């Protein structure tokens, strides 16, 4: 596949059915096969990997890390550091799916994150992403894009089906406590957990308040994942309510004003329905 063909794929619309949108509304997440070709993923993976390794600041031995640090190497906003990664993150195909699932006319970029669960990397504790973000509504969504086939032994993402409709655990950041408390609540309420493998080209989208986790990486290869977080283009910044909000205001939302739109040079509109 040529470079022009890959760019075309990243910009071509992906048709969702009304049943898929309804399922997402009910479940708070959806897995979609064949959203991207293997050729496209394989073309962008080396640059994503290279930049993540270059920008990563976590170098502690695994045994000296916290549970959160053992979960993955995490670098936010790779795209400003690479024109090639910017092409990937700015994909209209991926952004339109986000807008269609959120049922909003336009979405803007909140951030991208490279998440690499190293061999012997530990669990990603149960959590809901939006605890960490000072946003005025629940119209936030993350696409989780594995950069290799991801069998269960590598620790694919697991979702608690329909958990976005419940408000327990929303006061907990990702931690040992969130793993214990949310797991107990989910078990008591008899939630179904979806934790199947991902084929190459399969991606998932989940809402900001959908509880999710990942198992350890028991393989001898890193579980390489690129994520892109989108928000409704009309979403606003709220007063910080926890330390994580303050950190986001200082990094991802530099220059944004409380009460104003999430509208900074780092948060461009990536899709707008014409």
C-alpha cells in the first residue's frame, strides 16, 4: 500500500450501523473489526514506537514501580513531535466514528496517548478515564488501537458492559484502591466483563465513564497501543475537582479557561459534520 493510499484510508469514512450506535449507547463501548488495514498500522507503528521510547521518562526497574507504573509506559501527545504521527492522530475516519458514536456533530482532539505494556508489565487497574478530566459533560470517547494482534495473554482492554450508567467508583483515580473497590462493586452488581482478544486492525471505542482494565502482559513482546481521546467540540472546561484535573489543565489544556471551550492549539476540531 502506498503512502497516498494509507492517507486516503485514514480519511475515508467508516460506516457504522444504527445497531452499532445503539449498542454503544447501551454498553458504553464497542469493538469494531477492520477499521484500519494491517498495512496502515504497520506503516505507522515504527514511528509511534520510536517517539514513545524517545519521550518516555519512566526508567525504574519493574520491581521498584508502583502498580500504575507497572501497567504501561505512557506518553501523552506524541503528535506534536512527529508529522507522521500527526497524520495518524488527525485521521478523519477515526474522528468521524467518534462523533457518530457520541451522537454529536463535531469532535475535537483532547489528547493522544501511547501505552506500551512491557513484557511482565502488570495489571491496568479498573478505572474510568473521565475522573481525570475537568469536562462539563460525559461526551468524551477514546479509541484504543493495538499496533499488533493482541491475544489475551498480552493484556487486551477489558470492559464492564453498561458500567457508564452507574456512578459508583467515579471518585477514584487509577490505583490499587480503584482496582479493589470497583471490582467489588462490579461483582456485587453482576456486571458482564468483555475481555476478548483484538485482531490487527480491530479497535475499540469507550466512553469516559465506562469502567475498564487490562490483565498483565504474560507474553515476551510489548503490548503496543496508540489511543486517541476525543471530546464533543462544544464541551467546556470545569473547575478542577481533584489533583488530576490540575495536572490536565497544566498540560493537555494549556491556556484553556474554566467555563470556556476545550479550544487550544493542542485541541483542534478533527471532524465536523457538513
